[in-house]
């Protein structure tokens, strides 16, 4: 099987989440193609792993990749926040890893319009069996709400102009293809803005993806649920890729540390090495934070 995505900060994750002893359970809450899981299972022969992903297609790929590890790995199809909330296993994980990035597989192979150059349906749902698509949001939200989405979730400075362009275009034609939305953004922004370091549609596509998959709301539920099911001494590591995510993780960890419920294993965010950034460009924006549970802090899992 061809592996499309290169997992970021694998060595750092292995360093900070290494098991205290061999017989440890790792929960990979954002499994993707299974790169982090494979690294842990190969490095620590007695470790066992559970992987969770909302996308059944990429979960199938990961399970195929990890099949050589037999009963040491088990995969689950679920949204991670819901899996943690209704934790179905009798055994608590000793280590939890949440890699919040989107896999390269989704951009290049999913056919769901994650890339602004794609002639694909503007879907962006990680789990396409329910919820609103990106096209649904563009079709149903008023101009102000769209502008707020682009500005708040994507940091797009020309959010109002772009929202106005969306509303005008959808009167004429349904905006259902990724490259058509990218064209609307291109035409809405000033000419001087079109040839910068980033394609002018980059921030709007990010904002739509976050909105479609409720990524920030799910993260806000994941963090306390993950800390809750950890035993004392268990560690939670989170890899973020933009400031909205990283700010939430930073604030949550500091708040719980001040309450005596965890200690900050990483006082500051750990960044990828220069070598990794050069060899794997998507890693450049990655930040890893790790906390260790120090008190019961909740009902936990029986």
C-alpha cells in the first residue's frame, strides 16, 4: 500500500510519550494513515495501541498498514470526542496522542474538495455520512455569517469582500465545486493580494474545513475527556497546526496545571526540527504540547 502522508514530529512524540514500562496502552485519537501508531508499535514491542478516526476510508488504510502488529492494534471508526466521552474499553490508556492536522490523503486522494485547485465536490467532511458539507454552508449562511467564518476561523482579512462575492455568485449558480469557490475568492480580493506566499483561498478553505467538521468544538470536548480517562501518571500529547488550536490546548493545560490536575511536561510548545521542516514541509506549522495527569480529577473510567 502506498503511504501518502508523512506523520509529523514522530521522534518528539516517541520521546515525550514513551511508555514507563513495556506493557502500555496508547490511544491515537487521530489515527490518519497510522504513521504515529506504527512508530510506537515498532519502537516499543510490548506496547499496544488503539486508533480512532472519523473517516472510514483512511481508517481502513491504517488498519491495513498496521495489520502486521496483529492483536497489538485495534481500530475504531468514531469522532474522537465522542469516543472519549463514551470510552468503550475496560482498560485506560496510559498515553494519548492527538494529532490535529489533516492528512495529505484528504487533500490528494479523498475527492472531497479539501484542495482549492481541485475539480471536486466542495464537501470537506471527514465523515461524509452526516452533517453539513462546505457547499451547504456557502449556500445557507447569510453574508455576515460567512464573513465571520472566514475571519474568525481563517484569519482572512478580506472576509467581507469574499462573503459578498459568494452571495452574489450563489444567486446565479450553486457553488458546489472546490475550484469554483477558489475562483470566487481570487476575484474578490485585490490584485496585489493574489500573488503572495499563500494562495488567496488558503485561509477560507481552512475556515470552511474547521466549520464543517466542528473542529474547535470537538477539541474543547476532547481535552477534558482525554485527561479524565487517563490514570495518574498518564500523558496527553497534542500536535496543533494553527493558533486557534494551539491557544486552546495551551490555556487548557495551564488551567488544569494551576488546579493541580496535571503538570506541564513541555513548558513551551515543542517545534519540529529544521531537518524535518525541510524534508516534510507540512510540519513547519506543527506544535507539540504534553501534559501529565497528577490527580484523579473526575469520575474517570471504572
